[in-house]
C-alpha cells in the first residue's frame, strides 16, 4: 500500500517531494540511482527524499552496501517537519517491506520466474528512468525506435555529507595522518573481492601494475589512497604519501564516502565504487576495462583504458569486438571463450598522463571522436537487431539512456593499441 502511495505522490506535479528507494545491496546501482534521482527531482522542482529498507537484515536475508550512502548524504536544507516526514515514510516503507520480503522468500523456492523486480521497493525508479508512458514493454515486444531514446539531462549536483559527519571524518583523517587536500583515490578490483576467486576473473587486476603511476602522482604533489575493503592483495610499495586504506583496520562506510567526496581525481577499475565517484562529480580514469557499453567513461574529461581482447590466441580489434553478440556486452554474462589481457604498467602510466592533460583541455581527438561514433552506431545495431537481449534487468532502459549520454572516451594511447590488433 505504501509503495503505491509513494509512487502516486511522486506523479503529482504540485507535490513538493520526490521519493526514491535506491537498490540497497548494490553500491554501483545505488549511487547511479541517487545521481539520476537528484537531477530528475531538481528538474521537476521537487526536494529529493531517499528512503531505504533497514529492518531485520539477517532474518530477511539482505545486506546494505553502505549505510552512510542512505543516511549521511545531504541533498538540500530540510525543515524539522520534512525530516519527520522522512522518518514516518521510512517506517511505513519498512513495515510493508517486511511482509513483501517474507512472502517472497517463502515462495521463491517454488517459483521459477525472475522475481528480481519484487525483491526490494522501486519507488520513483521507473518515473525517473522515463518508463511511465509504457512506451517500452519487452514482454509485449513494444520498443521505442533507437533515435527516440533520450539522453539523461544531468545537472552538476551539489550533494554533500552532513556537516557533523564531515567533522567526524576530518578527525579520523588526522588520526590516520592523511591530508584532506590533493587526494587521489585508487581502486583496483582483485580476486579477493567478495571471495569470488575463479568467477569472472577477467574483471580483476594486479595493483602492483600501478606502482609507477603512483610514484608519478606523488612526485606531482598528490597523496594517493588505495580504496577498497579488506581483504585485498598486498601492494609492494611504501611511501609517506601513500596510504593503503584497503588493508587498514579502521574502515567505515562514512570514510568510504568522505575519501571519494574529497579526492581530486579517481582512478580505478570497473567496480561499483566508481559510481560513487560519479555521484560526487569526480574526474575519472577507468583502467582495465572489460565492459564497453555499460561502463564507458561518462563525462567529457573522463578517460578509460580497455583490456586487449583475444579469442583462441588471436587478438581482436576493438571495433570488431563491438559487433560481438550483445551477451558479450552484458555485465551479467560470464564470458568464457575470450581472454582479456591486463593493462601494462606502461599503458597505465602514459594513459594517466594523458588523463591529467585532459583536465585542462578535455576535447576529444579525431581518433576518439571516430571511435565514439562507431560505438554508438554498433550500440544502435544491437538494439535494432534484437532489443530483447538488451532488456534483461529492471533497469535496462536506464543503461540504454546512459550509453547515449556518455561523453568521455578511451585514451588515445589505448585506442591506438586496440585498433592495431
């Protein structure tokens, strides 16, 4: 009942608030949804209210990816009445969630269909994605033409942390001897992540290939922080201006947010945490990329480095790879018949230098513009050929719109190598 009521309130133009329930267990999805909801609510001239489920996590078998992401962000100045409204609706949402989730767990073992859409509340999600008009319904083979799929209209958000939480983090940084200026956050996904050794190993990388780049940044006067959660692979490097937070005994959700919120640049692999950097508008260098459409560099000053691809020992040109069946570009698909070669230390180093130059002059080269045109053209071809393959999750339409929104590119250094395969 409360699910229906909140979505109904969202639909009223004169209602001053927009409610949204980001996916609580997935950090990437949650950050992306909050970012989209912030722009959408501002364009509708409404105040954003983020609701979350948090009752009986163990009993109802779910986890919250980052508690602070849902309770410590500041979107606007709220009155006491508005704060009370948030508490009341959160309480009602959780009560209904208990019943829904309980019934789902009972019937899940008997029902073979995909119940992912009903696992958690999706208040406001379909509205901000643009699915209210029912112009897309994969079950009934109803699809928009590709040229009618609109880009997201993002505004530069002013999302901040609550002041008392900021003060708390500043004290923590003093304790850890970490400065709060000229920070660069580095995150490298490895096989210790969620104990998933042997599963999609092509997504993992070796942090030791980043050492020369870390040294370069330190010489430029930056303080480099390796983000992530323990356990993580040991890096064979020590310096007073480098801190391995991923192996630190003091790790907190609020510190994860604070470090990325206050960094100058973010460098990292395609993992959910990079969406947190997007949430806070950070310039991003993506490394060791293996997802070309869903994880492409967003902003005009963002850059990426894709892994070299091989099949049966033969290198594959990146333009040819774009044409591969769309299952190869679906993050949910575990690729078994291709090999992905990790970016070399040299490739990361020279791409980093190119990325830093792009912060002053973000214009794309002829090669980069050419590649982006090819990427969109092939994306459209996949859609025209079999749109059903592009609608495997509840948020698939969001991914389509994001692909058309992205403005960054792979580095020139990387593209020259990928085109010559």
